C-alpha cells in the first residue's frame, strides 16, 4: 500500500549551506490501477501475490471457463442453425423466382419468402453478435495487468465466486514515487523560481527528489 506520511526536507540545490525547510508529506506511487474481471464466475487461479513485481500484460488470475465455453458452444450452434435456415430460404426464393417467371406460381409467394429471408438475416446478425460477445467473455476470463508495477493488494481467493468488475487486484505502477508536500505560501515563490531540490526520508533511508509540479493556486484556507 502507499506509504504513510513521511518527513520531506526541501532545500535549494545550491549553494551548500543554504537555508532549508523540513515538512511532512505523503508518499504515493505515480500510478494506481485496480482491476477486476469483466465476467462473473468462480476464480480458478490467482497467479500473483502481494509484493510481486508484474509486467504490463502479465496474467494476474483466471476464471473457471467451463460455463463460458458451454455458452459459446450454444451461441455458435444457434448461429449455424439460423444460417442454414437462411440458406434454405435463399434456395427456395431462387426456385420460386424461376417458377414465377414461367408463370407456375404467384409472385406473392416469392414476396413471402423474401420477407422470411429478411427476418432470418436479421436473426443471423444478432446470433453472430452473441457469438462475438461469448468469445469476448471467454477471453476476459484471464485478467492481465494494464501497467507494469508491483502488486499492492489481492482481494480475491481461488474458488471464490465474484461478480463482474469486482476489484480483484491493485497495482502500484511507475518507475518513481511521488511526494506531495504542503509548502507555506511565504516560501513557494522561492521554491518555484529556483526549482528547489529535495531529500526524502522514508523508513530511515534518504533519497534525492526532483520538483515536478507546483500547484497553480494555494489551498483554500490552508495558506499552503
């Protein structure tokens, strides 16, 4: 998780011995990403643990896919069935058109077949969309990291039933940590103009820091 408030010492980069200011700040990662599965179901595998480094695209966990595969098979079979009925309607329409040209049947019969073919075509489009959705669900059964970083939290366990988009993992990303400090208005001009350097004290260790951004306006009522 993000570090608790830590002591941050701001000082001008030069010359040595120049005045400095010690303030409390909060340390946090540059990026935080909470991820959840897009589909509901039972967790089959948790592939990472808290504190583990991960790369963008790495598999974090997998769902049990048995029900998803069954749903895909049903959708594909339904699409194939409608497609076969549509092709049969096309063949009958061609035959009726030929017979109508020869005067053996009424054009109205062929109009009925054309309406049936139109309905079947629309049903087939809907069936193909359902197949596409079921395939996407199957793909979404594997949850992958969307940034490189470190696993901060694992909210789920194997064999646990979860709903879609329920947070499952939290990743802290970015190569650098960020420190947010409230600087008194009385010294902010010096900090902004001289791009003051900083030293960060965290868990007994000291690190060099670089000023990245100064807020455009002071906090309301805070004087910082």
